[in-house]
C-alpha cells in the first residue's frame, strides 16, 4: 500500500496511490489529503483563505487574525513633480504657464543655476494669468547676507510686477549663478493674495544668500509664473539651468 506520511502539501507523494492498491485503501488517502490541507491552510473561519487576485492590483493582503482581506494603499503626503525645464542660452525669460491649479494649495519652485547676462542685475519672479499677458502687482522684501552671516542688504518695494530673488547678481561668476527654493501659497485661489517665501544663493561681490518674501498686493488667481532679469537676459551657454515645479500633496 502506497500511503506516505505527510503534514504539508510539499510532503505529498504524487506517485501514490499505486494502481495496484486496493480500492478499500482510498479512505486512507482521502483522510491524508484532508489532514494536509487543514495543516497547510489553518483557519478558524469558514471563509476562503486562498485570496482571489482578480481586480486587486495595487492592493495589499491583510488579516484581522481570523479572516484575510485586501487593503488599499493610502495616498501619502509629499511633493509631486508638475513640470521642469532646462536652459543653456540667453533668453528674455523662463515661463511656466498653467503651473498652479486647485489641485494643490502649496507649490515648490526649485531653481538651479540661473545666470544673469547684465552685471548687477536681479533675478526676479512674476506671476499672472494663463499666458502671462497680465502680471500681478507685487510687493517684495529681500534680506541678503554674506558668507559670514552679516546682513549686507535689505531691500523692499511694492507696486512692481517682479519680485526679487537675487540682488545685484554678478554676471561674470557663472559657477555661482542663482539657485533658490521658493514656496508658493494660494496661487490659484482668487479669494487670497498669492504669497512666495524662500531662500536663494548667488554671487555678488562675494558669496551671498538671501531670504525672499514676495506677496501679491491684492487677491487674484495666478496660475503661471515667469523668471526674468530686471536688466537684460537670463541664461548662459556655458551653464545648464534647471527649474522644476512641485505640488505639495498633503494626504
């Protein structure tokens, strides 16, 4: 009689029962199969414990200690890349149209290595409607420090369409062109004034860093933004600048 000893599926012998075994021995094989199944798939519930994978893409299998079920992965907070652009030539501006929407309440703009063509110029940011044919009036304040942490410049202005990101940036030092991170709040909301805060780093007479504060002077929906210089072009053929825009997903 070909009846093996087994507790788990992997221990079953597919050669058993042999063709020569008596029919009366079938009950022994049936009991063995039942024992193996109950040991391999132990459960105190009548619910099926082998999960059905159909339609469960992107989910995870969980249990409450008795039954199995499929769970949905919750969306987590973090930054979501919306758009990015590179530039390695002198241009009048770098524009991002329809970058801000009601999808996110806050946005992050990362600027890497934007040079100014004219000496002692300022990199500035403007915000406005979809095609930037109408720019929002702004007020700004930039507080600049040198490498030693000494405050060297504090400049403020209002009623302008460009808020300073750098101050009197040196056009000849492209290895330390302006880089910045700017947080944008309430851009799409027509009931609030758009606000921009952040920090920048660049070379003037020496290495400088600045705190940047820009606010719209009135409530309006601003869905696009423009980076430009107060004098001349921005960009340099010997330097690849990159600008990326991210939305902040809160949940």
